[in-house]
């Protein structure tokens, strides 16, 4: 444990990564992967019918602006937030996927260059070109669109291998072979599901944009709506089939987390209704798109077409939350827990303690005098990736709820019994990683918080160790 700890006590560390990553996924799947093949196909039809070309260009304008700004920024943002909060798991993933990430970077750079060329040369014409030559130039341009679609898909395909690996590394845990990790059991089902999901989302976004970029009752609107609804009707059922296949591949222990993943502990009894809501959302998308298909002339107000987009975004975001949650207590299945401690390091840490093996803590050992301070360090190492002290998923609230919120000081013995076994009763939590003294220090810190709440800001207490503290710890 040789990195400083970064901790946001209000929104919690998990939410910081989630907000950036989910925004990125919406843009990547919806626009980069899903929208580009549609635009390229529309441009192809535009070779004969110029009004398709105009519409394709306008849709691509939106895709281009968003992917090259917010899309690119959030992509870097995932690296920033994930390596701030869990540099250990990023480190392990880089060790395994070193070559794959290198290739992904090359493909990504190509993708960026292609999107620049594709959008910026759309309207370029040579002076006095013959119509035949113009058609050839345009045909080449369409090809660039298709190449862009393929490259966008490949970057997703590489990253999905890593996401699948984090859920279930398969045989890699035994033989540590790269290809076993890459072609993990979740890989193909997840890639299939995400590909169809991306195409559906791209279709829904294009449909919405078409309503804004075409006029009522024009031929182009009617034809484009027909084409896009057929596209959505093709890929939505495939998404459901891919999703089901993916679901059946989720390892047994993880499906046990499903009810909490979908609705948090408080709402887990609503599990069945949540599944109904999910199906209802997909049904609503089908109805709106269906009406547009059957009655292209009487389409509802264009704002109504935002509803399928928002529903698809909600589904995609929700899916990401569930995927991230059911993997718990692991960040890399069977290899590293979400608290960033490797499974194989537990015996040593349970004996020696976690503080002794942490480079950036202000207390290397629990003593009578430093109990509360050491306990805070233990909290930051063992619990802060998932809990705060006073914000989202706050431990003060959790213990208050558990002990009836009576205002009585919590019972240290009961807390110790709970923490020693928390991974058995709540399988989404890893076991406590430290030794006995550290568990007592953690309890002392939490009991202190019960009456003196103070946010635990990571960098202030741990990241930047004061000089005096360095001298005192180096004496050990
Ligand atoms: C991998 C993430 C993770 C880690 C690490 C973690 N927890 Fe939790 N913990 C959770 C989640 C998720 C919940 C349930 C939140 C909800 O839905 O209510 C929870 C719930 C709890 C509860 C309430 C349990 C109940 O039955 O209501 C307590 C108490 C708790 N955690 C204590 C701790 C302590 C102490 C630590 C550190 C030693 C810790 N947790 C580490 C994820 C984690």
C-alpha cells in the first residue's frame, strides 16, 4: 500500500468515478460506436439522394462536437479518477493488459484522426470536377465513415475485455496467461450485448436528431424515420437476447448481489418491480418508435423523441451501476478486493496489520495515545473506497441504523463481532484486512465520530505527511 489515499467524504469515492465513467459510456456507445455506422449508411444513400447527405452531415455535426469535447475529456477523466481512487487495481490491470492498452491507444489515435478527416472534409470539393469524379471522391468519403465505425468498435472491444476480466478473470487466476485473461468467460457475451445496445442507442439518438433537422411531412423525414425505426426494431430485440446471454454468464456469487445492486439495501425488496420498470422502459421505447414507423405523417411533437433517448441513457447508466456493484467485494474477481488489498496479502496483513505496510500513513502502529487517529487511517484504507463518514453510504448512518438510532453510544463488542464477520453477512463487503488492534482502533474512531462528526478528508491526513510525522514514523 504505497500510494497516498484520496478520499471525498461527501459524495464518496465510488460516485466520483461513476459520474465521469457513465457520461463517457453514454457518449462512446451512443455516438462513437452507435451513431457513426448510421451516418455512413445515410451518406451512402445520399450518393443518389442529396437530401440524405444533408441530414447525415447535420447528425454527424452533433456526434463530432460531443465526442471530441466531452467524450474525449471524460475518457481522460476515467483514468484520472480511477487512478486517484484505486491506483492498485489500475496498476494490476496495466500489468496484465500492457500490450492490449498499447494497441487500444493506437486504435484510438487512428479513430480521432479518422473522425477529424471524416467530418472536416465532408463538404470539400475540387473546383471543376466532373460529376463522375465527384461521385468517386464522395464514395471514398463514405468509406472513411465505415472505417471510423470499425475503429470505434475495436476500441470498445478491447476495453470490454478488461471490464469482463474485472468481473471474472476465468483461468487467469490459475495460470496468469494474458490470453486467458483477455478471452475471459464474460467477454463475448458482454461485447455482443454492448454492441447491440450501442446500435440501438445510436438509432434512438439519430431518430431524435432527425425530428429536429427535418421539416414535418417532407419526404426525407418520412423515409428517414422509417429507416431509423427499422434499425431500432432490429437491434433492440438483439440487445435483449445479448443481455440475457450476458446475464446467464454472471458467476453465481455475483447474482446474489443483484437485488442490492439494483436498488441498494433499503430498496432491495422492490427488486421485482424494478425489473418491471426496466421492461416498461424498453416497452415505452418500442411504442414511441412504433408509432413513428406506422404513422410517419402524424408523428408526435419532436420533444417526445427525447423520451426514448433518455430511457436508453437511463438503462445504460443503470446497467453500468449494476455491473460495477455485483462484482463486489472484488475489484478484480478473486484476485483483488475493492478495498485495493490483494486476496493473497490477507494472511500477512491480518498478522502484521495494514498500517505497518502502508507508506503514506501518519501512524505506523496503534498505540494507547493514537488510537482514534490510527483508526481514521484504518478507515481510510479499509472502508473509504465504498463508505464516507458523513456523506453517501456514511458509516455513522449505517451503524446508527443498525443499533436503532437511540442516541446511546454504540457497543464496541457488538461492533467488533459485526466487523469480524461483515463479509459473511454482507457478501458485497471484503473481510477486514488488518489485525485485532487495528480493528479496535477503527471502532474507537467510529465511536468518536458518533458524537463528534468530522469529515475524513484523505489527502489532508494521509497524503501529505508532515515532517514531524515522518521523523516519528521512521523511528519504528
Ligand atoms: C467494497 C465496498 C465496501 C467496503 C470496502 C466496505 N463496505 Fe460496508 N457496505 C458496502 C455497501 C455497498 C453497503 C450497503 C449499502 C446499502 O445499500 O445500504 C455496506 C453496508 C455496511 C454496513 C451496514 C450493514 C447493514 O447490514 O445494514 C456497515 C455497518 C458497514 N458497511 C461497515 C463497513 C466497515 C466498517 C468497513 C471497513 C472495515 C466497510 N463497511 C467496508 C460496501 C463496502
